[in-house]
C-alpha cells in the first residue's frame, strides 16, 4: 500500500521490491504536456500543466510520444489522494457501464476530426445551437460530405455524454457556410 511504502516521499526506512496500484483516469491533454508533467484540471476537465504542489497527478510518465492538444492520455493521480478504490474488470457476459460513454466520446471525436474541428468545438457548437439557435460558421464545406446518418447518430452520442435529451425537431446539422 502507498502509505506503507511512502510513495511520493524520500525513502527513509529499509524497503524491498513491491508492487503498487496507482489510480488512473483518461483525460484530454492541453498543449505543452510531456510525460510525467504535473497537472491540474481546467474548467473543461482537461489536464493542464501546474506546479507539483498544486498538481492532482502527472501525465502518464511512460508515454512514448508527446501528446497533442485534445489527445486522450492517462492521468496518474497522486498516491493517497483517492477516497475509494475499486477494480473494474470485464467479461464477455457483462457489459461495462463505461463502454457506452467511451464509445460515444470516440464517435464524436472522429466526427469532429472529419469536420476539421476539435471534440470540444463540436460539443460546444451543439450546445450553443440547442441553447441559442447559433450555427457553427465555417468558410469551408467539410461537413457537407458527412452522411446524414452520422449526424443522426451524433445526437444519440451527444445525449449519452451530456445526460440530456434532444427533441427530434432539434436533431439537425448546426453548421452554416460563411459565404
């Protein structure tokens, strides 16, 4: 256990090899993060660089590449900072509660990429459309090539992520050409 080992502290007692659990959570990166960078979360829940004393954890120190902005990465939480611990396992006979959410995030991430947007920009654009009838304006027509079925599916995934319900008449493409 981390208390017995004193993880995050200088070793001052006789110790032997051991194995540990580290709480990890997938988060979206901001720019300028290297493996092992101390981070906190911004208002959107993205990992951003901070000082070690303010950090809630570090970016995966074993990454073999530098993450780009909006890449999903593992955040290793500081030892002793979590308030409960569970092991999440999978088995073909049981569906995971996290699988639908991860699937929805991945779908929207891919759709955003195909539209030339970030995940956050697409989600913010959808929210702004629903709340203010504001369309995303773009000088290109990248989104014109996206099949209607993908936009129908977008709203299903949007609902899963936001835990909201979008009325059928509001489930439309929310892009506008700037021409």
